């Protein structure tokens, strides 16, 4: 019943690592025609389900076994929550009939995952199975989207339901009516200002939301800027936007939580003159905005911003806004503060590396970009772009890049999927290149190898000095590209732009999962400023 229900919901792919308690579900997938992507570590399965939902806009499904299986998936569950990804995590569990008896891998899973999900459930009877699955999926897909968890006791998985057919589908809930008075007030606010900005959360950055974003910008004459980086307004892909945000006279938080990425709403980040509007489906986020902003909060509207904003009456944008939009465009494009790319100690500079990858992406069919890592990941976000992009996200976690890339390639087999990651990042899930080989997911992984955990290296240098460095160095003998070749993929090494360009072409032509190990000069992540000639920093 569980697997047939997922199939009816349109689920065709599940990411999983096998285990005793989920074998009945594996067996059911054969008859339902659901593909299982079998990974090498449970965390990879949840990361892949997260990426699947980001790429497709659909429910991503991960299936893990009990106790150590589910606990191995906790970190990516947090990442999925921060990315606003609708992920259904199914876990096997010890039998209800053995509760409290010290059963094999008995664990109160729900109490562990509750704070990481929108909803965490453990059915205790066969009759509860379908309603709780239905409830969990509905919650995952409801605004604000996010992960849910369903723990399935083994004795329920082997029981008979007594049903000849699946239960009837639950009618889809219609979105709540938009507050008419609130809409009028929002329209009046937008009409009265000259320098408005709309800031969206991670949902607004997803590919399936592109048409919605573009339509809203055209209708409202206002920039809609998604934010999905833990560096907030200092996200290098936003250029020097942070410098002009304080000049806005109205900031609409369209599903963007007021948090550390916006300086908790302080005047240093948002400026003194701006009034703020908060539109959010979560009343707790509206309460937080009221508490942090005080009388600077001009309006709070509960609802999905992508239902509220399209309901605004269309009106021509004031002519005065044209120069403001041009300034915002210029800030977002700003990448000119850094000096020319150069090699250092025989290693390629991060900007030059990214520019070589960008040239490859520009000429590739259907490019998808994945950015992962600390300092190097920020360079990738600054200087590489593609119509579809996944980054390591609001959680600030690193290491998921290869997992994200594999899921993206499986979701869009005709796409060219490139993942840029640091050498520290590569250590988390490099073994998933085996999964890529088995699943024929021909991704191109580019490892920027600066022989250290560069973010921590820079923090220690700045805070404690060069004589106090500890725990940052990585081995110069590590040959990540040879790991790819040993697993059945393709591996290449590069030290300059020309050899990197050659390796990228060879990787694409190989039609194999490929890893390119690039000697990289470790530099601080870029911070762009329109007011200075050069500015970098962590």
C-alpha cells in the first residue's frame, strides 16, 4: 500500500541504502516499477532526494533503514529543511509489537527527527498507515515546503491491509483566501515608494519558480531576489547588493525569513528609512518579524507569497523606479572589484578556474551547476552560473555536491551537470562516484585542490596568527581523480586554464562520471564592493 500510494502520487524514483527493516518496501518497488537509486551512505540518499525536489519541484523520497540508518541521514535532513525542499524520508523501524522490549535497533525516531521536519510520524496500526502517509506528503508540499518523516514499524510492513484497492485520494486543499484588506494596503505601499525590493527565500530560487518570478517582476516593476546562501546579503552571487539594500524605501520579505542572513532586521543590513512588509505562511515568522522590527514593520500578511503577490492589482510602475532598477541590476552584476586572475605557486587562481568552467558551461547543452564547499564554493557562486543551480544552501553544510549532481543528472539525463567543490568537501561523499557509475549518471566533478580546509585556515590566520594553525592541512599526495578512474569513471588532473579546459572537454566526451583534480591557489572568498577597487574577506 505504501509503495503503490507513492506511485499513484507520481513517485518514480527513490533514493535509498538497503537494510533489514525496509526489505518489504524494496520488494514492493519491483511490482510498482519504482526505481531505487542505491547509494553508498544513508546521508547521500537524503541529499539526493533534496536535490531531486529542488530540480523537479516534485516530492523527493529517501528510504533508510532503522536506528543507525535513519541517524546517518539527520544532517542532510536539516539541509533539506533549510532549503525548503519537500522531502519524504521513510525509515524502517522495529516492530510495534516489540515496543519497550529492547528490540533490535529500537529507537524513538520521531523524537529525534521532529525538530528537523515539518511533521514526523510513526503509525502504530495498519489502519493508520495510509492516513499518516497522506498527511505527511500533504504537509511536505504545503507552503512553506519542507521535509517530513514517516517511521514504519516492520510488523506493519508485513501485515495485510484487508484492502482490495487503495484508499481514495484526499481532495487537494485549496489555498486560503487572500486577505483583501491586506492586499489593498500592500498595493498602496508599493504605489507610494520609488526604491522597493522583494526578497524571497530558497523556494523562489528553484527552476520551477522561474516563470513565476519573471511574471511578478514584470507585473510589479520590482526586483524579486531569491536568497538561499548562509552568507546572506554577502552571497557573492548577489554582487554588491548589500551596499544598496539600506537605500531601499520598502523591503518586502516574500517568504524570506528574517534571520541572521538579514542581520536580524537591523538597520545596518536593511537601513533606517525602509519600511518592511512580511508575507509568510508561517505565523511564527510573522511574529518574529514583528518582534525584531517593531514599528518598522509596515504590514504582516499570512499566506503563501506566490499566492498573495499575483493577486495584487496590476498597475504601471512609477517611472522613477527605472533608475533604481538599473542600480540594482548593476549591483547584482558587480564582479569587477577583484584583480585579474593569476596563478600562484604553480596553482590556478579560483577566479581563473571558475572562468574556465563557465566557458565550458556556456557551450554545453542544458547546463546544470552545483556549487559546494566553503571558500571555493563562494568563488563558484560568484563566477559560474547556469539556468539551473544548486548550492550547499542555508544550512551552511558542505559535502553534498556529488550527491546533488548525481540526482540532478538522473532527474534530467540530457543535461550537462558540473559540480565544483573543494578538496575538503570532496572527502565527504567521493565514494558516491561508484553510485554514479552504476546509475550511468555522467557528471563532471571539479575539485579545487588547495591542500587545506581553507575557510578554517583563513579564520585561524586572522584570529590567532600563522604560528597557531592547526587541523587545516590536507595531504598533497591525495589524487582524487584516480579514485574516479578506479571506480569505473574517468579522472583528469589540471594545473592551469588550458589543461582544465582540455580536461573538461575530455570529461564530457567520455560519457562517464568524471573527476578533475585541479591544483588551486587558496584565496579568501570574494566580497564585492562598488566603492572600492578591491575587497575580499571571509
